[in-house]
C-alpha cells in the first residue's frame, strides 16, 4: 500500500482488489478536480540499489486521458520522495485502459539507496476529477531478459491487415520478433 504519509488534500487512496493487472491488488488514487500538481502518494521501501538496472516497468490506468509527462513516477533516496533521484515520465495514457509502461532509468548510477517510490502529477489534470491505478512496479535489467519461444500454432499473421494475431493472449511481456 502506498501510504508513506497521510494523503494530500484532494487525494484519496485505497487498495483495489477488483481492478488490477497482477494479483492480489492495485493501488487506486482518487484525484479531485481541486488538486493541481504534486505528489499523489508514495511508498516506503527497504533500501534498494538500482545502479545495475536499466528500466522500471509498471501497469497504470487512468480514468482521464493524459498527455506524456502528465504523470511521473519518482524514485528517491529520501523519505516521501522529497528530492527525487529519478523522475520517470509516464507516457500518454488512454482513458480507462490498463497500459504497460517501461521507462529507462536516466541516472541508474545514482540510484544506490532508493527508499521511496511516488506517483506525481506534473501537469494539472484540470477541473476533471479522476482515478489512477498503479500495479506491479518493478526494476529490470535489460541483459537478463529471458525470451521464451512461442509455439507457431498459437499465432498467425493477417498479412492484409498487417496484424499479428494470438489465438490466446500471452502473459504481459515484451515480444522479440525475429
């Protein structure tokens, strides 16, 4: 649960066990129309050395369509994301759609003692109140990726539509096409 400190004015947060991408739950933040910009919520974590990592991956969903950098994920070596070591821009989000986000760490060599992770509104949502869900935030090393072969009977290409079609949806993962 992202509850490092009391929720700011105009923010409500809950653990959502009904709408998530990875079990058992997601973190749901209600952002009132009166909220402008700033830290929505943060989570205290045991000190992590991310200096050998390349990316942060997460699932995120918003009831309001957002532009690129409207939302940012903060990583910090101080409590409450007081002076973020990393500010990771979340790409544009389509309203009411879970989106898998993979963002490169810009200063991984400085990320040696991360103790706080936060969700920040960098660009005012406007008068529209909305909800944001965050689920399964992880740091990953690019060179340690494990690629599984997908059975050729489980997919086909619709050449006319230029689509790759899976007979059953694979787990959320990156695909390497060769």
